[in-house]
C-alpha cells in the first residue's frame, strides 16, 4: 500500500464513521420521555411530514411556528396557577406595610387565609389583586421579584420549586421542534413578564417569543431618563379568542402546531389547525393522579370540556398523560 | 518530493487560500453604499465593539436587538406616507360602490381631490378613513390588497413602485447587522399588516419582527371555522412613547441599536440608548433635496425638531443623508 493509498483508506474510514454517527443520530429517539403510542407517533410523523424536503406537506423553516400554552401544558397548574401562589405570597409580604389593606375584605381574606381567601373571587377581584401586587414598578423590577419568589416558593404537594415542576415530555417536544427548525412560542393566559422571568432558562424560549396577558404600561421621563412603569390595570387577557388574536397581532403567521390543555386553548387550536395545509393540534389531558394530577371537565383550574368533546371532529391529538409519558418532571 | 509531501503542500495551499479568503471577507466594506465619514465609522465601530469576543462591550447574540422605524428611515415618506396614498386609492376604488360616501364631506373630498382632500384632517378624520378602507376583512385579505396596490401604485415624483423606494444604505445596515447576529425589527407608526405585506421580501424582516399600529380584531366562528376580522377601529398607535411600550410588551428586551428619523422616534431612541451598557441611537436626517428630499423642523410629515436639538446631549448619531450615502435606492 502506498502512502497515498493508506491516506485514502484512512479518509474512507473517517467518512464511514461520520456517516455512521449521522445515521445513529437520525435513529435516536426524538422524544425519549414519551412512551411509544399514538400520541408520540402523531407528533413525530407530523414533524417528519412538514420538514422532509420533497414531502407534499413540506413547510419552509421560516414558516415553522409552534405555540404552547404554559399553565398545565408546560408546567403544573394544580392546585392553583403558580401566579396565584405568587399573588398570595406578595399580598402577605406587602400587607405588613399596608395597614389600610385590612379594610378591604378581599385583601384581608387573602392575607389571612392564603389561597382559600380567593374562594368565590370574581374576575374583577382578581384584577384588583394583580393591580395591587404587580403594579407600580418597572418590568425589570417585576421580573426580579418573580425570580426571587421562584427561588424561595415551594409547591404545596411536591415541595419543589415551581420551575422544577415543568413537564419533561414537553421539554422533549420543545427541543425536538427546535432541532427541526421550529420557532417555539409560549401563548398563555399568564402574565407576559411573569413568564419571561423564567422562560429562557427553563424552556429555552427567549422573551420575544413569550406572549401572555399584559399590564398597561406608562412611559415617564424621570430626571431625563426614559422609564416604563407597570400600571395596576390589565391591558390584555391572552385567553380563549384572545390567543388567536395575539398570535395574529404579534406573530403574524398561523402556527403549524399548537399545544394546549384546557378550553382556554380552544380558539388557538382552531386558529392553528383550520389554517389549511397540514397542521397539528395537541391537547394535554391530565390523567395521572398518582404522579401528577387528574382533572378535566369539572376542574375550576384548567377546565377541559368543550375541547375534549370536539377533539375528534377537529382532528386534535389527545395526549393521555398517564399512559403517554415515561417521566414527569424535568 | 514524496506523495505525502505533495499532499501536505497541497493542503497547506488550500489552508492559505481559505485564510486569505476569510481575511478578504473580513476586509470587505460592510456598508458599501455609505461614504466614509463619522456616521459610518460610528455604526461600524459600535457593531465591532458589541460583537468582538473579549471586548468590554461584548453582548451575546441573543441580546442583539436592532429596531428600525419604517417611513423615512427605511423607505421614502415624502410627499406623504405610502399608506396615505394607499388610503386615497382605496377610497377612490371603493367610492364608486358607496354612493352614501358622497354625504360625508371628508370622504367626498378625498375621493375628489386625492391627497389634497386630506388638508386639515384631524386624527379622528384619519382614523375614520382607515376604518372605512382597512376594516371588515381578514388580515390575509388585507395583505393581499396591499400587495396588489404596491404592484400598480407609483410614487408621484420618482414614478416607481413604493417598495422600490427603499434606501440602499439602510438595506446595507440591515444586512450588516444580521450578518453580525442581530435580530432586526421594524417598530413603526405604520399599520402592522400594511408593513408585513412587503417587509419580508423587501427588507428580509419576517412578520413576527414587524411591530406597528394595530387594528382591533374580532374573532368569529363562521360555519365552524375560526376567522379573524379587522375591525374599523385602531387598537394601538405605535408612535412616540407607544414605540417604547410596544418594544417592552412584544420584544421584552431593550434594543442595542435603534434607527429613526423623526420626533416620533424620540422615545424609542431614549429607551434604547439609556438602557445601560453600550448602545447606539441613529437619526436619519433628510438633507438630500436633489436625490430624495430635504426636510426636518417644519415638515408636516416626519417632523424632526426635538430629536435634532437633543441628539448631542443624548449622544445620538445624526446621519447626513446627502453627505453620507453613495447611492439612494435599493
């Protein structure tokens, strides 16, 4: 064998190894925390169909938009939304310095009884609690407050940080979609700045891909410096039809794939899957009382009724959390 | 020379060639349609400072947000905003089928006299014209209408399509920033769906990076299908303090660099350059009556007065369009 032949042989070996590595990579399970089943197959075959060059359903990378609800879809929402725990903790922390709050029956009840003080609260009541605890500061100061709270607050059942109670199977989906050129968005009823505080480190979703409910902002020039301050009022509620509207106003493209878990996601899934061309709507059905929670039609948080009834007609995939997932938390 | 030596020599030649090519690329003028001068130097030295690893001003790619006003910054805005021409043309086209419009003095004046019919129009008048011409259809239908109009409308002085009257030097800046890892956004008073109709093919800016004024949307289910319809009312005006607010609400990060050309961009530049760390605010000053237009303090369109006065104190770069640009149009 001449030197040249040896070098060519070595090159061939390297190429074969590289090919083998690529091929092994391609055969790696794209959703390792999902059990094999109809849900996993539906997601994988959808992604393959819209990303494989030459496929009749092929969609260019720029058009690959995926939207995710947050509470109950990406992280735990029982026994109450994490943001409700945050409100209660803020009310308690702030209440000491606000003796006048004792004259407000709602505020006094929340400070005294915590979440139980919210029983029977109207939407107007909730808005007043949000205003009292979320307003009067800059968005940056608010995010810092959320991060400080996340550091110390613990979920009542699992005794873990709330941002540890994110679903491993959904992190797999986020990674899998991004590896296939999708831009992943949160579209959730939660406060946009509340979610931005942790969305990037926890989900890999940057602030500009987080869409949520919004506080009104006020622009002020303080000592010559531009300042934005969160007002006590809510400017936009990103729920139900609001989700479809926010997707149009902010993203300006109809998603290819959308994930939700409650009737609040109905219109987002409709707007996604009725856009023409191949699309996928996925509903996370909480059926896992042992490892997490089981709830749907009668739950006060994350009620799933209408979307469950219509999923067959709409062609949406219903994920059975108990059967479909291998592992629960990140 | 052995075979091995010859191969090594060939490899060395390839490496040298590759190195030379890279080096030549690095030395290529990043803003070829700009004359050498203070403006160009300020932009290039800023970009180098925030992107060079090890630089004290280094910023990670994810944080590299650049925002651009549209009218007068990226494309021509004289003698009137392109969207005003669009409104006039729509009024004329629709007027034939709407005899009742003749009873509305404003509508009748616009249909009869065109732009001149807008003289003395109030903000409320303009909103009613926008409502009459932009409402009652889906966003997709509206974009199609804008594209059809762009195909046929011509600028009164230059006799060219409006989307040909975009500034070559600004396309250079967009390309240069994107090549350096920046995400480029439009943040403009123009209608968001009006701009999305052409922003991607003309500027390389995708729909989700276009922020503008917004029509209210209505969600309807028509024969079981989700539909969004533009209402006649304006939900948000993306001008002045509104630009800073929209940047916070939608992007959630403060830009590193912002380009504007009028007092409507003042707060966006303030919000950008006062964010701490190295930032750059750039004002496009229209000084080129011969090749384009010259206007500033007394112009009814694109008035630049306060921002010109305060640019020195704020450290903003004032681009002198006549002196700074080699070529005008794309």
